[in-house]
């Protein structure tokens, strides 16, 4: 979890630590990662079709990039960072979006 510079951002999921999806994100980030299919469990973070489509589209960003660079092991900065940017961070944003929306509304009302 601490090897990549952005990976510690996953700990933001603990802002909603009482929910099972927070622990899913955290435990998935702590597991050893392989390139294919290990991250499909992250689709469980989605609550509706729109969120699911966003996660799927983010994961499909990898395909043209893989074709351009010629495979997972030729990606700049390594495939681990790419998995984090295209799969874990979108899942984290989708998971935290309802809480962030509520906090923003409270902040606006307080002003």
C-alpha cells in the first residue's frame, strides 16, 4: 500500500469506515496485485448503473494505452500506478461522492 506515491490516498475510504465498501477498497489495495481480473471486485463499489458504467469506462482507458506502449510492462512508471489511476481512484471517488456532496452542502449552508 505504501509503495506507490498515490496509494496512501486509498486511506480516505476510512472517512466512511462503518460501511463495508470502505473496507473492501482498503483490503483490495492491501492485497498483492496482478494485472488482469484481480480488480474486478472493485465494481462492487458501484451503487447504480451510472456508477458501474463510469468504473467500466475508466478501466477501458487502459486498452488504447496498452496498444500504444506495447503491453503492461512497457507502461511509463509501471503498471501498478496505472491500475491505481484507472481503477482504484475512480472507485474511491465514486464511493466518497455521496459523503463529499453532503459535506459540501453543509459547508455552503454554514456560510
